C-alpha cells in the first residue's frame, strides 16, 4: 500500500493516488493543521471519501495511536470498574486527542463511507450513530415511528422493562474491542439480534470515546440531538460534512418551523388527555406531585386553543401571498397570548412533563406500555417551536426570519384535515440565514469544519450563505481525460425549433414534439414532476407532425429503450430502480431509459456507473416556483441584504441565489454520468438557455473545459455518434460479441496494453515535451495541470497516467514543441509549494525526493522522446510494440544496471525467444490487458518464458513494464527463477 508524505504527514492510501487526490488530501491536511474551515469540491468518481478518510485519520494519528479496548462504554461510558487502568488510560487519551465527526445526509451514504474505511489500512476506534428506527430490536417499540418510538423507548428504559437495554453495560464490559474494526448499523443490529444487547445504546456508549464518529447531519445540526452526544469535547473536534451541496437548505430548515392547525388540534387533544390522567392519578394514588397537577395542563390547553383561534382570525387578503410580517412580529403575536421568553420556559417544562405522563398513562392499557403511543408526539412540535423562537433567551435572530401564515384548501398530509369547516392554515417562521446553525459550532469552538461535495460551486456564495470563513478552498478537476466525456449544449431540435423549457414555451405543442424527437438517452432529467408528466402524457398520445407512420413519439422511444419513470412516492422508488436494472440486463431489449427529476432521488447520490448511465440529458433548468411564498420571501430577504446601504458588495442577490439553486440541482444530476476513472459518457443540455454565459458560469468547474455549443442538430448527432463509436472500439467490454459487424478485439485494443504501466510525458502525435526548465506556456493549457501539484507528475497514478500525459496527449498544445514549467505553474496557484511530497512503499523503508526525480525523469523523457519520433509509424507496429515503446522513457535501476528500453527489449525478446514463444509472449500481454487471464497467471507465464539461463536479462528487464500494484508479485517470481538458475 503506497504511503504519501503530504505536509509532513505520512498518509497510507490503498491505491496509487491521482494528482487531484493528492491535491485534495493536501487541502484537508492544511485545514486540519491550521485549524481552518474548508470548502472542497471534487467531482463524483475522484475518490473524495477515501481521500477524506485517509488524510484525516493520518492527521489524527500524528497525535498518538488510535484508541483501543476500554474506550466507548468502558472508559467514557462508565461501564468498566473505576479501578480499571485500561479504562482510565482510554479516558485520558480520548480527552486529549482530537475526535473526527464525519457526517453525511443519509444512513445509506454513511454505509458507503464505512465500506471505504474498510478498504484502508486505518483502524481507528469508531462508532456510528443512527435512529431507533434503524436500530431498535424490541418487538413492540420497533413497530413505532418518530417521537412515539422515542417515547416508548424512554418509558421502558426508565422502568428497566427493556431486556435489551438492561444488558448493554455487561456486554460493553466484556467486549472492549468493539469499535476497533469498522462496522455498520447492520452489524450492530446483528449483534443485538444474536447476542441480545440494544444496538442503539451500544452505539451511544461507543460514541463517548472514539477517534472517529459517523453520524447523519441532524445529529450535529439539531441542538437537541447535539446535546445528547455526551463525552465529546467540541473544542477538540473536527466536523466533516460530506455531500454538503444541500447543507444550506438543511440548516435553514432546521432553524425554521411550520405549524399546521391540524397538528395544533392534536396537541389540544393531548393536553386534554393529560388533564384526565392527572385527575385519575390523584384520585387513585392521592399524589400531590407537581407533575400531576391538572391545572398546569389546563393552562397549556387554554393557550393552545387561544393560539389556534388567533391564527384563524388573521385576515388573509390573497391566498397566493398569504399573511406576511417581519420575523420579529412573532413576539408581538405570542405576547398577546402571554407567551414570552420567561413563560415559555414554564411551558416547555409542562410539555416535557406531559410527554412522560402520556407514556405512563398509556402503560395502563398494555403490558409493555407502548402500543397506544402512536399519537404521542404532537406536543413535542410545540416544544421545538418555542425552542426556535426563544433561542438563547433573546430576539436578535428574528431579523433573519419571516412570519407567514398560509391558507390551503387541499390536504398537504394525511392529518391535514379541515378544521371547523374552514380551510387549513399553516403558521410558518422561516429562517433565511443558514449560517445561524453553523454559528453554533463556532460558539462550541470546534477546531475545523470541512464541507465537501461534487457540486459546491460557486464557493463564494455558499460561504456567504453559511456565514463562515473558509480560508481553505478547492475546486478539483476530474481524473478522466477529455476523450472520456462529451458535453454539448443542444439549443435546437431536428426541425430547427428552439429547445427552451421556460414557462413561456414549455406548454407549446412544438416544444414537446421537438423534445420528444431529441430524447434517446439513458438518464433524462426534467425540471419538475409536473413537466415530466405533461411531456410523457403528450408523447403517449401524439406523433410528430412530420411522421410518416401512426406511431406515437412514445412508441418510437420504446423501440429503442424500455422506459422507467421516477415515482413521486419514495416508497415506490426501490421498485423503479429494480425495474431499470432488469431492463438493462434484458438481452431482448436495447437497454433502458430512466425519466427522472432534478432534486429527485435519481439525481441524489445514486451510482449509475458504466452501462447504467452512459448519457445524461437535462431538459431544462429546475427553477423553483417563483410564486412559492418561501422562495419569494427568501429572494426579498437577499435583495434587502444586498442593498448598497448595507455596504456588502459581495452580497448575493435574490436572482443570483435563485439561479444558483437551479444550477446546483443540474450539476448534481449530471454527476450521475462519470462514476470512476475508466468510465465515460455524454452530458447533453437540451435547452438553449445553457448557451448563455451566466448559465455556463454556474456549471461545475470540472465540466467547463469540455462544454461545446452546437448551432445545428446534425452536428450534435454526428459528433456524439463518433464519440460513442470510438469509445466502444477502445473498450471491448462495450462491444456486442455476437455482432458480426464489430471489429475484432485485437483491432480495438487501447494503445496501452498495461493499464498500470508507468506513464510517459511524450506526446506521440505532436512531439510535445513537458520539461521543468522551460519558460513558454500556452494560454489554453488545461487548467488541470495548473491545479495539480507539479512534484506529483512522476508519482505513479492509479491507472498509469500522469498529469503531464493528460495534458499533452489530448491535443492541448499547438504543433510546435511546447515547454510547460509545472513547478512554477503550481507555485503560482499555491499547490504544495512548501511541502515536499514523497512516495514510499510499506515493505520498503525508502523515501525518494520526488522533485529531484522529476527533473531526472522528465529530462530522460525529452531525450528518449526525440529518439522515439524516428521509429516506425504506429500503424505498422503491433499493439504490444506500441505499448512497450510507450515505456521507453522509463529509467529504473535493476540490480545496479539500467533496464533496457521498450524497442530494445522487444528486439532482445525476439532474439532470445523462438517465433512461437514470442507469439505466446504477445498473447500473454494481451491477456494481461484484457484480463482474460488472472494477473497472477499472466505474470507467471511470462516469467516462466524468461526463466531459462540465457533469458535472465529478459526476466530482470520486464519488471519495468509491471504496474506498481503487481510489482511485489513479479519480484517473487524473479527471485524464484533466479535462485533456480544459481
């Protein structure tokens, strides 16, 4: 496993790292070492999760070894005997060492992160937090949901009636190594089901003393959940928010509330139940406890009824506009009900008592005391509301809010019922400053906050929205080369009609016809469900006006691809995914097409690698409804903040925010197409507005170099067809083996027989040499080389492709020989200029100075590149010869002698091997590339060919063509056959 020294920290990485991965890890370490916040954007497929884990854990290990047995429930949790030295040591360690808190949006995303952790060499003490819904194994409580489930759990644990919770302490005491190996929620649940302890409380105990804690966003952003994380020293914590492209909206939603009158009615009912329960308890138990005073709950009920009445009395002149006031109006509104900062504390205490009372009250109806709790949750919403309004006992935060009451005659949820024969109303207090939630972390004094995603840009506006300083920033390029991606804007359809999904044109027949004729992709994203439904409905019932047959547009689509439509209801989504996968596998069809929606589930984090997502079509910009009250008020708020009088020239306007939100949703959707280093695909923007510079400026950084706008539809078809035809030829896995028209496999081989062979910086077609000492530079040189660190150029990349090769081999230079000063380039952009990057192997305690190697290697490449230009044209040489010649520039030491170069090696091989053996050698090389043989078998067969006494020079010299990952295996073979001949 390679080890990279970055900023003085040795980072174990499971693969040969790409340049952009090194840059990414450098930024992570910069943030952690300097105690600064970071915004890090890196495209999907560049391995950012792995980079995050390896760099963060390498940094953590610089403080001391990872925690071991006695942590978790043993040390911090107090489950071990107080005299345990091991426990005491762990407690001391955990208080002095930093803790990494890794948060993502969903449990499924965290599952993937933990899977990545298993692939590394790091084994920190870890814990993963989840909800009772994921973890509860109690036969009754596990059937409940939401706060009803929480209340049921609290009640049983308080009464020690849950056998699973009762044995957690003993289990933790006897299993102190739990958490030393990576585990997921499912692993904890399996422990609970087989051994008995409660998975939920095991995770809570473990979280008290860990090196790294995995948790969903809400455990950090929600104040109540955050307070429950006991044992964490926040001033010594690092927060990592992965998939943070939606973080601003999540933060704003967490600081806002919507109170439906139907929910308020349920709260009144619960208050009445409390009154009855108190009267019953007093009559039976003769208890005078304050908790059982019915007067408290009578006051609560009266206040709730008054609130319901007051909401209903507000005069709403326009249903569309609703009733809107500044955020501070909430205090005036509630003060008329005698709800103030002081009285709210008493109300919150009463609501807390009511929750406990209702739990106990229901216990009299069932043995376990939980079956009747399905509705015990509404009063908690009032408590949460009061917490938000009277946060910190002050009113300063109200300036970031809007007070809004909306009336709706339709039901928005199952319990949104009409009240007193009137339409249902919703009282909302919306936060328009997401930074309020992030400010809480500043007050806690956390060391660093790292936000990362594939779609964070534009970074300036995101930083402003979150109201935090982010001194460390990165917008990474992709690991792919430009021949792996086709990005085009298609402004017109086949008949020349403009493609524009704006509200002015999207309802027209002509637009729907033209869009239906254009679409023939794998993933098609619409701006909204409504737009998707209308287009599909039209296509199913109409044909194109120029069609010569009676087939509808939909029928013609189905001839090429079997359709799958993203459902509105999330419960039906798994079935849609299974249907799509089945249609892709079906040999009787030519594939599938998935119609989906920007901001929907398909666009958020699903992996459509390789054949599952060769093309993404975006039919328009997914703008939010401009008349939506929340959207309208947010824009007004931002426009007010951006006024010149506020003296903030960088402030975001409402219109800028509105466009950026739509652009981020598009960027997230197109991220489905490239999922790994060898993937390829097309991104097709079918809307003329994507031609506009202000729209293109919002696209992801890594896409911008590849965007091309086409004025004619025919050009799109021609270039797109050529792109996929060329990729199928290069990638034999994509060819249909039964297609007699397909070219033979040996004619479709990529030029590099060994994908992991060392890379050369010589451009075969242009004679371009990348040198350290040159001074000229092309303005159109790829931004990729400007971003990646110069001293990474000779380090082996995962698939044998260096920065300089990516830059030079894709035609970024003119015909003249160009020289690019990579180190000067990198220094200008602040890439690792003060820290030497070093590469070493775990089994070899050898650290090479990369900057000096780079100069030697690049100069060698320049010399050998000139020789290579005199050789036979590529078209007249075998593929294996071309592959070997590509390695001509690589100079390594083998037993004190310099290895032979590619053509020389082939010449020597022809001399030493018979014609038949040489043919076998070529076939083994092809097998190695195409993986038709196991790599071990291929290398062993080649080594055996070179094993006779007169061929040991071939055996030694061939190691230069073996990838770094497989070199240890080949070294064993060399030793084996060398010893056999001595």
